[in-house]
């Protein structure tokens, strides 16, 4: 079991690096929770591969600094879609 977790952790790290992925996106693609991804990256990866951890940490910091922008865009799109649907009905 321990080997599987370590393998998943490294796969997650590679995925995040390759795709510049967010925790949410990685969790969805791997079929696991965001909490598991975060724990794998922030706690387990540093013990398994410190060099890889540093690279992934940079991506995570960038994603964290941009999350308010993604949230604002998502909210804007949500309300534009609602407006378009209301215009079609009315």
C-alpha cells in the first residue's frame, strides 16, 4: 500500500508540472479528493523527492496567487449564462 501512495504522489507531481494544473483539476483527473492531492503534494512529496517538491511548489504558489482571478471569471460566466438563458425564454 505504501508504494502505491508514493507512486500516486509522484504521478500527481508530474501531472501538475506538465499541465500547470490546479489541485482541483488534478483531483478530478485522478478521481481522488482535493484534500488527498494537497496532502500528497505538500506533505508526502517533500519526503519522497525534495527536488520535485520544489518545482511543484512553485506551480502551486502561482495557482494560489491566481485563484481569485479564476473565481471571478467563473462567476462572471455563470451570470452571463443565466442572462442568456433568461433572454431565450422571455
